[in-house]
C-alpha cells in the first residue's frame, strides 16, 4: 500500500485524518468542530488529551491519504 499526501482546508478535515505538520510527528484527528461567532475550526489530536488547536476555516493542512482511496473530484472527459 502506497501513501500520498494532499492539501485540504481546515474546514474539510475529518475525524480519522492523519495530519502532517510542518514539524513534529504525524497526528490523527479525534475531534473536529466549528466554534465562535467568527468561526474557527477546533481540532483535537490523538495522543494529546484535552488540548485543542484552532485554525482559520481556509487554512491549508497537509494530510495522508491511501492510493486506494477514491478521488474526491473526478475529472470529466472533454
């Protein structure tokens, strides 16, 4: 099984995604929600109980994905 990475906006993270940070170990997302009047994304990671990280909605985040996973957007023939 090969692994590859792709970039998603913080708003599009899902529980179970593995985030590849700029520094430090990779972390699995265990909670993802919106919070506040000017919404931010609140994310908690496996192995860091009770600690939350806040991201702007459109912040790009690098995640791991399987080669076997179906693509989110399929290109149409022209």
